[in-house]
């Protein structure tokens, strides 16, 4: 999947009429990879990236490491589902103030 996007942009001049179907999940995966790579390289995570990381860990639980699993298992019953059911804008509005206040999530 990744190479299809790379090839589309790399060879756009040779096939200007070609279309690439937008895949929102692929975009989320690219963002997820960028956030985790940034954190691994810099050992920091800016507030906006931290907020996206929490969102991703809620919506894609299979990517959680042991620390994240412990954190999510310690939440009161129903909390994770309530967060998962929030629209993206509401989630951002709820978590960004916390991330900005603490400097990270």
C-alpha cells in the first residue's frame, strides 16, 4: 500500500491523468508512523502529536505497547468507549487543553 502512494507521486509527470483513491485509514497510519518515529528519534512528543497518539491508541488498540495497555486497563469502566465514540473535533477539544497544560500527553 505504501509503495502505491510513493509511486503515484514519483511518477505523476508520466501519467498526469492517473487518480489515486483517498484512503483515510492510510492517512491515519502515515500520521501514526510519523508521530511514533518522531518520538523515538527525539524522545519528546509535542502536545498535538501526543493528542493524536492517544486518539490512535484508543482506535487501534492492537498497536499498544505494555505501558499503554497498563494505562488503558487502569481506566474506569466505560471511559475508553466514551472516548472512542467522540467525534474527532470533540476529542481534540477535550485532550488538547490537557496536552498544552502539561506540555505532552
